[in-house]
C-alpha cells in the first residue's frame, strides 16, 4: 500500500484542505491517506471551533481515510515540537511513505536548505539568534535575522536560494512548519519523503473572506461574526452539514468567557515561583503573567497585558494552555525523551479499515481505539509515558466541553464514551 | 471599656441585624461593638452577595464600631469550626467581654445544657451518633437523635429542659451556632460571657418576603429575582444605598456560571485519589463527586448530582469550596492546631479607632490593617500559619472578583489595594 501522510488541524475542513488532499493524492499516486490531526486545542493556543470528533467526521466525509489524533503534549507547542511529534507518529506507523504539506513557497528546495542550516547548529548562527533574542526580538524574528547574517557570512555560493528568497520564506507560518517537518524527518532518520504543494487562495492570516478557498481564520471569523449562513459558499457541503448540526446542538466551543474565568482562576492560585516551572516562562515572563492575571478581567485582556514584541500572542496563548492543563517543563522533558507512545484512531472509512488492519501489524506503537482500556481516570502524574500523555488528551476534552453553550453537552469523559467515527 | 462581640455574615445587613445590634448593646450596656464577619465566601458555601468591604461599610454605617474578618479557613466550614474560629478571635482580642448571638430559642439555659452534653463526649452518646451516621443520617440529624436517646437514658431529672424542648432547639441553625459558641468558650477556657437574643421576624430559611424583619435568604432571593426596587422596604437606608451603588457598578457576585465553570474545571483535573485528601470526602463521597463532575454542566447540577440524605447540600457546597481553594484536610489540621493567627481589621468608625488603639495594646494576636506587609503574594504552602491562613483569604478575594458582571472590576489583589473602610 502506498500511504500518504498529512499533518493538519482542519479547523474547520474547507476548500483549501480539499484541494490539498486531492492534489497530494494525485502527486503521490497514493491509495490511502492518513491524517495526523490536532485534538480539541490548536497549535496556536486556542480551543478548536469544533471538537475533534466533528472535525474527524468532516475530514473522513471529504476523503481522508483514517485520522490519528496528535497528542496534546505536541499539539499545543511551538512549530518545532508540533512538527516533531506529528512526524514521529507518522514515521512510527511504518506504513506511511510520503508526507505532503502545504506551504506558501510551494518549492521544497529552499525549505530543505533552511532546514539544513537550522539542523547544522553552527556556532555563529546560534550566537546570532541569541543576540537577537537579547535585544527583544521574538524567536521567529531572531531566527530569520540570524539566518540572513549566516548566509551573508557563508556567501550565497553555498546555496541555490538567495537571501531575498530565504527572507520571504522563513516568516510564513506554513513554510516554517514545512521546514520543521523536514528537520524532524532528518533528526529521526525517518524514511518518510517530504513533498510540498503551494497553498491556494488566501494566506494563513487573511481575515477577509473573498475567495472560495478562504483561510480557516477568515472562515471562523466570518462564522462567529455573521453566523452560519455567511459561510455557506466557503465550506464543502459535507463540512457545512456537520457544522450546521453542531451549531444546532450548541456544541460550538465559543464560551471564551468561561475559558477566561477558568484560566484566570487557575493563574490567581499561582505565584511567580510556581509559574517558572512551566516551559518558556523562566525568562521574566513569570512576573508579566502574574501581574496581568491580577489585572485582567477576561482572556483577551489577559493576553493583551502579557504580550510584547518578543513574547508573541500565539506563544502566550500556548503558555496559558500549558498552565491550564498543568503541563510543566519537566513533564514535557519527560515525554519528549520518550516520544509519542500511541496511535489514537479517531475515525476512518472503508479504506481506512484496511489501513487500520495493516497498521495494527506494522506500527511500532500501540494502536488505541478505546482509551478506557488504558485509563480509568486521568493520571498525569504517572511514570508511564503512555498513561501520562493520554491523560492530558482526556483532560483537554474534559475541559473543552465546559465551553459549550449547551450545558447538557458539557459532559466529561467523552474520550471514553464517543465511539470511533466510521463513514461507509 | 465594656466591649461587645458579635459573630456575623451580614449578607446583606438588614433590619434583623439592626435589631440584634441595638438590643445586644442595650442588654450588655456596652460602649463598643466589634463584629467578627465572614469574608467573601459564606459559611453555607456560597459567595457573598456583596464583597466584604461593601458589607463592612453597611455594618459600620449601621452602628458597628469595628469589623474583624473571620479567616477563610474558619469561614467556610461546619458550624463547629466556624464558631471555634470566631470565638477564639474574639477571645484573643482580650478586650471583648460579652458575645451576644441571635437564636431561635432566645433562652440560654437549654443551649448550655446541650453544649455540656456535646462537650462531655459520653461514650454512649458518641456511639449513638455513629450508628445514626451509619444508617445514612446527616450529622445534624444523627446528633439530634443521639441527644434524645441520651437524655432518655439519663432521665430528664438531670436536666432542667425536657426532651421536646431540646428536640425543637437542636435543629434550628442559629441555635446550633449558639451551642457551638458556648462549646468553644468552654473549650478555650475563655472569659467571654455568652448571651442570646431571640431572633425576630422570619426564620433563617424563610424565602417569602413579608416582614420588615425579613431573613437575609429572603432578601437575596427577592433581589435576585425581582431586582433592587423590590427590597427597598427590607433594608435600612444605609444598606440599601451601598447595595444600590454596587449594583450600578455591576459588582454583585452573581456570575454563578463562572463559578461553576471554574469549579468543574478544577474537579475535572482531579481523581478520586486526589479528592480523598480533602476534609469530609474520604467516605465514598470522592466517587460521587468524581462522577458528578464529569456529568454536570453547571454548578447547580453538580450539587444536585452529589447530594444525598447524609451529604447535605450545604456540606457539599462547602466541600466544593475547599477543593476550589485547594485547602486539604492536612491544611486544616495544621491551621487548627495553631488557631487564628491575626486580627484583620476591615473597617471602623470613630469609636472603632479608640477600640483599635486599645486592641493593638491588649490583643494576643497581631493586628493586620495592611496585608501587603505580611504577604507579597499568596503562599498557601507556607509553614508559617499566619502567612498560610492569610494567603487563603487573599486567594478567596482574587477568585471572588472574577464573578463580577463588570469585567473592569475583576481585578485581583484587592486585599492589597482596598483601604481600611473608615466612617466618621
């Protein structure tokens, strides 16, 4: 079987995703597609518009064969860890051949060149990043500038891409992710082949909706501000029908005021001394978070009060989720050392069933369809990395459902009670 | 100085409180009144309608001379600990002579007799309580029945009160508190003299508002359902004006949906194994709470799903606050051993200033007007009982303000920033 791997969030599944899926199948001539999909919280540190089961349903209805959940401990971290976790999962299936990712560049060569510079960890390059961080640049900005300095020093002869091209590439979010996928494949000595497709339609951050292929950001904004009918043209029918059903059941996680109250209450029990135990916070950020937590009245104000030029909004939002779920630096370190421990299947179609039976035989990791076999309740203090990581996934679902407007849907333990999504 | 002590919640200060205050002054011929008042959370396990500073203001405007805050670790516990903490505070002032409490009984003699039976801890009596608890009665019910059995056994000759009288007395909430005050005075070998006044107007639980002296419960219900104008006749002008101002500023802690989301999120991170570390929960209640936390969609549903005949609603609400503030059995034990550590002054009038200067000289405990001198941030893990207890008070304020409809008022650290309430 020639299986294709895609790493995704599908928040929600739109025409851009559909284009990517079809094109990726075409260029790899694959006869099966596995997606690694983020769970209920997104890489940018926010709750998903729709829960992981709704998004799985959308994806399968639109032609994905099998969905594996990216564990939370990779899903809500910087591009590097997100990519590393997802690539390692796909690599451990031992049946995926190619990874096809969307990028603004659409050209693999410069991405590979940048990945190789980043992997090389040249002393001068590292020093440049540090010095840019010291003057207050955010990590992506510091890295961009260090990269340019490095290429200037080494001379462009060593590279087929030029500095201008590199500069344009390194700041685009999907290029950054792509570079991280390439890095991870190399670091893991994985046999996966990375391929890229140029993203169609709007760029990632675009908020205006004006194109059949609109960004997920634009679609979400439009939906939240103008309602379901405003986005009819921007979602495939299968996605739209599922979103419509979830809206009807008031199962859209838009109770951001609840999330804010929950996060603020959590923060107001912690001291700066406690905060430094979380990843990326031991840099003076602990005091900013502490002060903001006692000043802010809601989530938006909290983030606004914390963020600076070097501590970006996205990073802060992710950090707040780490605090919410009580995932400390030592927890990440423990789990990173072990790598992903399971392949949690969220849904599949007929072809996905064939893939699953193959997967069960070939995979280096246990395949989980019923988490209740492994967990009776969350236990994030476990020394077993499988139990510990799976516990965070469960905790995320348990807190996510509290954000539904419909109080009858706010139940916990959905990972125990929701069956595998099957589409014939 | 002949100083009178009153133990209270003033949630909010109404005509019944005013009657009590005047009558208590009269019968004791006091020239000063100190109130020990609960902070932002009530003994029955709920957030106060108005914060402790609004309630202090009401009380001082209505004639109380000085308000001392009852630390949270006594304020949100059963009658026994509530009374013990409050009496110990008043006793440690070394300037309070009498305590006057309201009771349904209005007669000290039977209350003293019951207190002496409870204090005596007769083996037969203890055994009867246990056996009634075993068959599923709540503690107050079990105690009532054990008391009757005991008096029957001993014969009524030993008591001036008869069984019928005792039965009627022991189930009324203010009688129960009164008995606990008398017990505490005896246990502490305190020189305080307890006195009681018969409660006027409605009983404690009355919800209908139909009397100038209406219960605080009735007044709150009426206010929450029908608005401010519906309770004009039931509050002294000084109380009404303050309530009016707080309503205008949207500083009424009625965001029970936030409290529910915060408590549910807290619970969904805990396992039954964690829950048994909290007071009163190691009796099978851990599993009920665990299950309910994963079923309920809001606070009301949570409480309804947990409560039984033996685990009363009030007890559950208190237990949930212990979990919210992460006060475990071992924390209570540590602090109980040490007793109250400080006299935190919330407000005073001119006479109160005189009392304060006397208090500063005589008190066995430090007098706290500015908590920031003792705390820079909460530290509930401290081994210093003063720091630890004060930290819980601060945490309670920090979480309480998140329940305001007005998001600009949801600031933390109000215990550091709110000045002493002074009324000329």
